[in-house]
């Protein structure tokens, strides 16, 4: 049977010999653990048990053991009467269980081991266990003994905590401790330096070398011993041990074969890790708008639409540039000259600038837009790479939807309105794609009967006129503020095109320097700032690629920069009058997102001049091939920094002297 059952018979006033019916009660009795392990290297038999029952267990219940070898037989004997090799403290598994452990000296392999529970030491009722017997023969100390000893360091790499780790075939370290086994160990003969040990096959390094090399400097520490699972050493490593990767010691444990057993125990220092680069700083300042209204001077196209464009961009006092002769040869050159003249006048104020152009027209061929692009091409690319004060880009508010045709201008010009294919905003889907998306600061904003993308903030003439025909000009709302923000350029700033729209900007020779043996940890969760890097031989790349690149082809330095979706950010406030109530809200127009109801990192990116790098990229400069602690203070002996943390956050927590913590070592 897999599980023994005890059937208690309820006895009333009648005798057992009577024929009256009596109830039978199943008390769910059985062994949930009966594991036995014999270690040849130690001449020790270990027994772990747990028995459960709904009734019948108590202080007088006892466990009994019998063992047979080729030359010896132990009759059924209560565990409490056996002499133990090690210390076993009482274990508490609850009121309906008995559990514990014992260790018995046994010099030859067991052929049969039996374990049973006697419900009362003076009674006859017993329950046999199905025993799981493991025999561990001779072999290396780190695999063929029931205990190994190793060391770990605190956060400062100056204090060693020595630990004992139980090793049983069917039980984990913490389970062995739970069932009461305690092991005594002591530490002596400490030395520090480098040890030629094979940690790949023996990750804790226990018994990996015959002795601590005598050439290594000794540590003048006093004795340390414990029956707990861990103890901090009595001394602090001196400054002379700063470069030493390992502390080597002699570990002594109790042994049934020879009384004690000695082997080398090693403590490897934690990887020495620092922020790869603390913080990028680039002032993000408000740009001075240089405003122009481009429209026909000899005719009127739509007074309501003209008035709306003026109001949206605050162009009421802006110079008006007549475009009646836009198709005359040389018009683009004249327009570019006007723009450059005004730029040079405003540059004297010492602030970065942005061109803000209202384009009021009715040309449906697209040729007028091409002429304006030609004029902007003669101005903007030469301004982009200048040291501040400079022109960061241009914002064009057109009467018709248009996509910028010149590839270089796509990184410099934000051309609105959105390219919706609907003249009636009521028909615009909630997730419609857009080349000029106005993103609300409050997601999923609903204004009366309208969704956010149904409000005529930056619309075509046809969309605006249709809206006010159905509703009113008051419900079309008005812009209350508008600002443009952009990062300042230094004389060393370099802009590198990325893709069709983006730019990677390297500002002021911000560098990460590294040795070939260094290793990096990239934290994806923290990287929301689009930081990039490059080397003299590689183009800009996302920061997440740096750890792998340095591992495969280490470089002495990596330049750091920022990736921008667009050279400036438009932030604005708008209010709409619906059913007599005025509702005010803010929005931004970042560049390069798919639809007006998506939010991106871009809006937040422009509101600060500080971009943390240290919490995104960590750099290990020493002991990078050593094991690591994680956030639960668990020592992961196979998780070497160089291999395990290239693409995950390194956020370790370390043991501390005097913390009283029980080592988390499953």
C-alpha cells in the first residue's frame, strides 16, 4: 500500500463480542516523508521522516528503525535511543504530524532499512513507511558528501560569511534544516589571493584544491565556528586584499569515520559593479517661434478658415508673406532669403528658434507644398547642426493634408494637419493613423459628444468648415497656449540620421570607457529614454546592444547620445465650449507615432534635461566572472555576472554582518 491507514472503531457500552454495528473512521494516516541516505565517505546513515494522522498522534508516539547490512543487523529501535553523529533539534510540523531526523554511524552499505511509527510507545499499534533509500558512494567532497562549506561576501567585499549547505539526493537544503539536522563546522587558516580552481565543475569550490597555497598572504583572523547554517568571519579584509578575488580557508566538519573532515572552502568576491555612466545632461529649453502667415494677398479663399489658422498658431501679429506668385521662377529662393534674414535677427536673442508657418491656400496639385519644401531645404539642414542658438526645425500648418516629400526634411519639419481621409470628423475612427497626431495629456479624453480626435484642433479646411456647419465656431474651440521645446546643441554636438525620421544626437563627448575584461548589464525595464551609443566603427545603436558588443568585440570607449523622434516638441493648451461649459485641456504633437490615441515616451522625454543612464546600464570592472546575489539575497552560484546579466537588471541585495538573517539558500 502507498499509505497505511488506521481504522479506529468506536466502542459503545456493548462488548466487542456483540453483534451490534460500530462506526469506522478513516483518520488519513500515512507517511508523507521517509527518506534515508547513506554516505560512504562519512560512514553515516541519515533518516528524515514525517508522519501525519487526523487522530492518535501525541507526545508518546515514537519512530522506530531497523537496519540490515551484510554483517550487521539493528533490530527495531526507537530513534530516541540511538546515538547520533550530528545534532538534531526537535522539529515542529504541526499538531497532526510528527517529523524529524537522525544520523547513525554505519560503516558498511545498508541492504535494508525500515521505518515505522508506533502510535504509543507502550502500545502495539504501528504503521510502516515506504522508505526511499539512497546510497552515495565515494567521490569528490563537493558531490559525495552530505555537507559542503563555502563563503560569500557582503556588499563591500570586506566581510566573509561562511555557509554550510546540506546536500541530499531527495531533500533540499532548507528542508533538511526544517527537519532538525544541525551541522557543526569551523573555519581556520584563511588566506587571500587568486586560486586556480575549476569552478565550472565545482561551482562552490569546496575541496577544489588540496590546500590553500602557502604563497598567498595570510589573514590574521581568530577562530570561528557554529552549528548554524552561516556565520560571519571575525575580521575585516585589509586594504591589501582589495585586488584579491578569493579568500581561501580550511573548513572542518564533524565526521563519523574519522571524527572530523577537513577540506578547502572558498569565498569569491561579488562582482564589482558601478553605474556605467551616471546621467546624460542636455538642457531642454523653450524655443523662440519665428512666425509667418503664407497666404494669397489678392484674393480671399475662406475667411473663417484663415481666422482659425491664425488663432491656432497665434499668427495675428505675424508678418504675412504673399504667395500669389508662388509658381514664378525663383519664388523658393526669395522665400528662403526672407526666412534667413528673420532668423539672423532673432538669433541675436541667444535662444534656439523654430519656424512656425501658417500655409493658407487652395492648391490641390501639391506643387505649392513642393515649393515651400524647396525653400525650407535651403535653410533648415544648415541650421540643424549648428551650435545653439540655432533653428531646430519648422512647424507648418497647412490648409490641406500633406506628407513631406524630401527625405532630409522629414527629420526637421512637422507638417499638419493629420492625413485623415475624412472631411467629416465624426467619421474618423478612434484609432485612425495620423502624420500629425495631437496626443492628449489625459488619455482617453472625451469632451461632451466628441472623442479627442473629433475636435477640430489642427484640421484641414474642409474638416473645419464641415464641423462649424454642423455645430458652431464656439464648439470648435480655441488655442490658449503653444510652446516648442528642444535640446541645446554644443560646439561638439553631432547629429546622425537614423531611419526615415529619427536623429541620434551626441552632445558633448559623453563617453563610457571600458577595459576588455569589463562586462555590462542592461536593464530593459528602466530604459524609456531612447539612449544610444556608437563607436568609431559602428553606427548608432540602442543601448541594449552594448553588453553583447563588448563581450564579442570589446572597444575602449562608447559614445553616448539620445535618439529623438523629432527635433522639437509642440506642447499646447486648448479649450472647447460644449453645451455652455468651457473645457480646457493640454496636448502635445510628438512625431512618428501611429495614431492619435497612442501615448509614447516622447512627451515625457522633452520635459527634462536629465537622462539617467546609471539605472539602465551597469558596468562590472572586476570579478565579473563571479556568482551574483539577486534581490532576495539568494546566492546564485551559476549566475555569473558576465553571462547572466547582459539583458536583465542587476539589483542585488547582500548579507550584512549583524543582520541576523537566515541565509536564503534553497
